[in-house]
């Protein structure tokens, strides 16, 4: 089972769990639905993308676990508690943690529980999942994280407790910065087994070594569009669940995301829901080895 | 390595349970004329998503009184020997033709230079970010709610800084 967990911006929404669906609407189980056009960047964009990708890859759809949290922490605590007390029963093959308020004690309970699971899943973290696990010293428990350049600086800095605190931001022309930060993150044991660093150039890293980069097609407007990182996380989760090696999954996820952007022909005002619509065609192009075919 | 400075006992840190309270305190104390800086609290008192205020220890009593008058809850005041002075308001602007992106830390606010409408919010990972995006996108800068009035996290804090820079640029016609 592919289990995707995180918070959604609906105040007071209790924990909801179930199989995710994406047709005209996006739905989780029988009691949470959202019109596809209203998908915002965050956990819902990630789950919707993974659902589409699972269908294209011929696997069963993901199982989603969400709770409403506007930042006050209530819904985040519900998700952490589920992970610590109930997630093992789902026997996940892949488990992805996404938007969530960083609450160190709650994260510690989850990781402590996880270390006693009979079968450890492939663990993926992005967003708040990454923000809470690294300062708590648990990045090494994860198999894959998907930081952007600023978040890479956060992983590299042993004292940073949140990406907001990183002293120096990455210069857009400093091509040496990302490899240096990758090296530092592994030196300080603040990195998972595999990294997919999202940026103008995507870096795919295994055990500290850059094994691939992806720079084309380059679509600068995508940096402005909230959710383009969430779609990558959904894609890499689905690919890992389909059995792709994590490096291969990261490489395909990077390419598929860029092709979906190309097919959308976006501006900085494009919404993520428009890009998600092009993901099935992008998956088909990439997995069939087709070179870029624009819309 | 982050720069840390030894300041003896001339400075102090005000600790808050919620980033939301720190944001409110920063705004209120600055308006009251105090020189303060938002900084990371020391590791031994961190719980997750934290933000403290660096103050001049000589005005500690006045600041505590002011916070009580403003009804802003705070945990207490400590006098650490080492302070982590990473800045939280490093801002950068990126021109995309008809659109301008303002980045602060890990958060980005993108607006249409022709209309002043916020078209996208990008970055961040705390659980209040999607709500900030939903509340800001599609609204004119001058009419949108400030992120600090809705958010709870450090992502909201940096989003607020980016939003205010974008608003300043728009209001001054520097687009």
C-alpha cells in the first residue's frame, strides 16, 4: 500500500482516511471531496498527483490520511498520532509525509514507533515532514526527501531548525552551491539515503553522491507556481510504489514534472490544478521515452 | 557554521509558545518604539517551529509590561550566553515580465505588476501555508489580509515579510 499523510487547510476537519480517487472530483474515501479545479498546492495536490500516477502506472491507488490544520497544530497532532499508533496496521510499502506543523515531540513518538515496525516502509518526506525530521535528527531514518535549494541549505546547516533561519540563500548563478550543500548535509548526517533537490537544475543524489541532474525542459515560470514541488513528491511516491528504484523514481519524477509544465505552457499566474491535468500525458511521454512534445 | 555572538548579559530573549504570538509581539513592540529582532531560540528550549525576540536586557521590565498591556502571552525571558543571529528577513525580487516574485526565506509571493493582484504563493511546508495561499491568491495586494494575521508558523512569518515588501513595491509604483 502507498500511504500518503499530511494536513489540509480546512479548519476543524477531523482525521479522514481512505482510498484516494481522482475523476471529475478529487476524493478520499467516501467523505472528503474537492472539485479538481480547486486543488491548491499542499497535501491535496500531492495526493491527487500520486493518484493519477498510480493509475497510469497500473498500481492500486494510494491510501490517504489527512486532517484539517490551519497552523494551530490540532490537525497535525491527529496525523502524527495516526502515524505512531495506527499506520503500521496498513502495512505500507511506501509512506510519504507532507504538509504538517513541525512538532518535535509528536514526530519523535512516530519515529520511535516506526523503529519497532515489523516491516519498515520506504519513507519519503517533503515540506513539514522534512522540516520536523531534520532538526529532530531523524533525516537518516528516511529513504528520500525532496528539498528545494533553500530547504537544501536547511538540511546542510546542522544548527538550522527551519528553512526560514538559513543564513545565506542560494545565489541563482552559484552553480557550486547545491553540490556543496549536499556534501555538508551528508557530513552532518542530516540527509536521507536519496535526495531529489528541486530547482532550475534538479539533482538526484544517492548516499551523498550526485548520480544524475535534470535541467531540461527549463520552464522558469514553474518556480512561481505553488505546488510544483508537491506534484514531484506525488510522482516520486507513486513511482517508488510501482517498484522503481528510488534514484530511477526521482529521475522520472523530475522529467515528468517538467514535461507536465511544458504541456501547460504556464505563466507565473498559472494554478497548479492546470499542471496536474497534464500529468497523465507527461507520464506517457516520459515512460515511453518520447522527447519533449509541447502542447 | 551560523554566526553566533557572545553578548554577555546585556541582551535577553523573550520566549513565546506560539510563533503567532511572537509575530504579534514584534509588531506591537516595534510600534511602541522598542528595538527588537526576531531570532531562533536556543536549542535547549526549542519545541519545533519556534521564534523568539531578541531584546535589550535593560528594557526587559518595560517590554514585559508592554506585552501584558497588549495581552500577548509569553513564556518568559532568558539570558543566553550565545545567540543565533540568523536573519529572517532576507528579501529578494525576481522579475518575470508582467509579474514580480518577492522571496523571503523559503516563501515566495508573486503578483501581477499591471493589477497588483497576488497570482501565486509558493514555497513553505508548515500546515498554515495552504490556507495562506488560499486566502491571498486572487486578491489585490492592498486588500489582502496580512499573512501574520492568519498564520502560526515561521513560514507565515517569512510569507508576511515577502507580502509587505511586495505591497511596498506596488504602493510606491516601483514595478
